[in-house]
C-alpha cells in the first residue's frame, strides 16, 4: 500500500459516518485530496468512473492511464460528482446530459467534462498547471537538423505552417514554443483558440465561442483587419477556416495551424481534400510538422523501474518529429498530383526524415525504447521493418 492509499484509507475510515450522510466537509476533503495527489504526480488527466460495485479513479501520466490506489466506495459517487460539478459551475441537476466546465484550483486550471453512464456520471478532468516552466524550442526534443529546418520555417515573413498529429501529441506545446520564439516588440501576434491552453504575455489571445458566433472562421476574418504579422489558428477544422487561413498567408501573414492527419504528407493531401485549391496551397505552404509523444527512459533507473517512475521505467515524454519542408519540386507535386503516394515518394526522394527515422535516432541516443516507439507508431513502425 502506498502513502496515498494509506491517506485515502484513513480519511474514508475516519469520515465513514459523515460520508454515509454525504457530509459536505468530508466530501470537500476527499475532492481536495484527489486533486492534490493528481497535481503532485503531474497527471495530465483525472478519470472518475462509477461501476457496479465501486468508483474507480485513474490518472493519466506520460500519456498512460494508471490506477494508483484503491477504488472508492460506490456510495460516494453522487456526492463526489456533485462537489466537482459545483466547483466547475456545472448544472448538478442535469445528470442525463454531457456537460463541461472549469475549476481554478490554486495555480492549476482544470477542465471538467461529464458523461452520463449506467446509473451515475463519469467525469474526466484535464489539469493545466500554469506554474510549470514553459517550453522553448530547445526543450522540444528536436534533432539539431530538424530544429534548424523548423527555425527557418517559422522565421519566414509569410506563409503557412501546419502541425499535425492525433490528440495529445504535443502540437499545442510546439505551437506555443514557436510563438514565444517570435514574440518580439516588432511583431503583432494574435491567436484564435478553443480553448486557450497557455497564456503568453505580449500575444493577443482570443477564445472561440460558438454560442456568440465567434467561430474559427469568423474570428479569423476579423483578425485579418487587425494589422497582425503572425496568426495562430488552433485548428483548421473545416474547409471555410482553411481557405481563409490560406488567403491570410497570401496577403502577407505568417499562419500557424493544426490538422489531424497521420503524417506530414497526409496533412497536405487533407488540405486538398477539404477543397483548398492546389495553386493556393502550393503558393503558401511553408511546411508541415508531424508529431508524436513517446515516454522517455527514466534517468534515475535507466528503465529498470524505481520509485521515481513508479516502476514503469519511464519518466516524462519526448517528441518525435517529421518535418516536411515545401520546396519547388513539392510545390509542383501539389499543383499537378492528387496522389498521396506520389507526394510521399517525392518528399522521401528530397530527404524527408520520417517519424520512424526520428524515433530510431532517439532510441540510439538512449532517450526511449523500441517497445515504446512500436506502441506509439504501430503500423508505421512495423511497415518499416516488414
């Protein structure tokens, strides 16, 4: 039994009569204990899930969900959920609807989402610690060659840079690091985000609010009248937003955005599929960065497993990158070919280092393991060696 398990056991035993009566004081103490523990272990997410016989609590650490202590008694589910929803300014009577809200817990911002499940509600809480040191480009795990290419891309006066990858692949971290690099008194920088994940002094940040019709497309149109040098659009999620962003890049702005695609070449193809004209994309696209996160080998035990890494052998994460720089040849491919394989072949012939290539370099450097790379890259990794 770990120390937190013991704390939890003592609290539940000491307050068993108060919990039975759903005492507000006891529930407040329990919620604070769970939140404090999640912050201490640097969890990115906290999951609270009711099942037939117990209330399971899990923590996402370095991208992996872990159950680190005993389940809670099921009879606490309603009171625990209500307390968290009250803190998040959510409707406690609407247990049959998915809702979202936010909590400021000390220096940590928490984004709460509820989902009705069998007999109760499940909660997922995203933790954003505003006191953590913000990353710069040197912190992101770029190889020397990739960092040089990325710096050249972001120091262009105009054009578009796309970051692509699945959810929780570090795209926002890379975007913010790039914006901080460019954040100078001589530049006007604005962002359009949903939600704003980090607050950056010197940058005007705008929160999308579809209830007031402040969509990505509407916000981006308005920003084009604001004399900006650099614009960051949180996601090119539809054809309208993508086309406006392209026009912004054509009219002298440097545009950053994200897209969900498997790799850098697929992101180019995805823009074409959304209806962006090939000649406009070819004229404006500076490059694409595809990214994944893999767990880093624990520096204290060198993957053997220790108290610091909770026996996993890993501590923290490092990014894998695939950077597609758009050159003259690739611009011609975008103009003349709608074939993804042809675009990939052209990029590889020009020297593209894939996610697998970058991963193997980091394995050789002792930063991660082949097992971890295979877990994250899956088929792409297996195809490389088939």
